[in-house]
């Protein structure tokens, strides 16, 4: 009786095998893909350091035994451990950019990528962007993507987790941005000084009910990056309370709160949240100006 490592010879063979295993296992997809085939392509092609697009040239290439062994081990871990592919390959993509990731940070997946690709328009208008803060940065993907859009801006990547900041620093180096992007340890705004033109944040926002019901895949991610009290707003309250003190006139606060958006709306009926819609999916992201925060929350 032969084994898969003996029967699977080409890239095409491994892709078909992975898709079949994933379909049979009933995996949950929510970390960069949303279907069996894309998950298989991501795992197989990136395990071989091959491109995700324009890769048909390689489909019938024969693999070495060591390459097949790596792929099969990762397929097994995806199926049996329910570990997200991003952690298995040590890589995720955000706004078309690669990022190093491991289980110290969330897998990048924020719909803010779409907003950044549009240069934060129309919300930014002609307001200059010289300083950007990525609050609760994790891997640093949002802030580094912002640095790629606003080529003259200085960007701070802030997180309470020293482990997350190690990953963020690795990604700053990966993208060669040491001259204008830095990682800063801070519990929300507590250790931050100065003001920013834009504050972007994907903070923890999962409420107690959703934490209890999450698929197994999400339990590989750090709870510190997900859990935010019974209503999912523990961190969002702190951000709204202090953001005006850290924004320049005309500055923007853009925050993702996911499924907790309804609870946030109810908690702040005086705030004129603009809830964004995304062509590529995702919701629960709001935009507020500094002026709205000052006027409606009585901030100075």
C-alpha cells in the first residue's frame, strides 16, 4: 500500500489532495481565504515559495520528497490542529503586501486595506498626512500599509504586547521602513506623546458570547488581540475617551469594532459615526473627525 508522499508527484497533485482533505474536514475559513481551493493554493504554493498568481507554469513541476513532506505535514496540521495557514507558512498578505506572522499576533484581515488603497478618501480630503498612528498594531500590517500609501509620513506602530511588537519590528525591517516607522510599547494611549493626523486602530473587540462560540481556528490567535469584555467595547471606550487629545485639527480616527458596532452605536448616541461599506466584504469600521469628538464628547 502506497502513501500520499509516494503518490503525489507534482504541484497539481498536491493542490488537488489539499483541496480534498480540506473539503472532507469541514474547515473554517476566515484568515485570508473563504473557500477550499484558495486555502489549498495558499498553503501549497507558499510552502514552495512560488507565487500565488500567474503560477500555471509550475502546476506540473515535479516536487522533491522533502518538499512533499513539508506540504503533507502542513496539510495534516491544518486539518487536525485547525491551525490557520498563515501560521503554518509564517506569512500573510495585507493590501497586497507580505507580512511575517506567527501566533504572537492576529492574522491580518482587516477591511481597512480597502480604505487605505483609496488613500483614505474621501474622508481625508486635502488634509496633509505627516504622522500616523496604528494603535493596537499586532503585526504592524495596517501602519506599514499606511506608510506605503503616505510616502512622506512618519508612522508609529503601538501595542501593549511586547511579543506583538517583536513581530511588528520584523515587518518594519522586511519592508525597509526603519527610517520613518517605529514600534512603541503602549497600553492604548498611555505611553504615547504628541498628535497625529490619522489614527488607525483594529483593537480587540470580540465580546464574551462570540469568544465562546469562535471556531477552533481562532483559538490559535492571542486572546489579548481578540477579547474585549462582555460587550466587546473595553478598548474602544478608552480610544474614544482619549483620541481627541492625540489628533491634530482636522485629524481622523478610524477604528474597526466588527460585530460590536451595534453596541458602540447604542453607547454613544451623541457621536456621528460614519460606518463604512466595503466592496470586498467586512464591516464594523467607523470614521470620526477630531472636531466631532471635541464637540460631542466635550474634549479639548
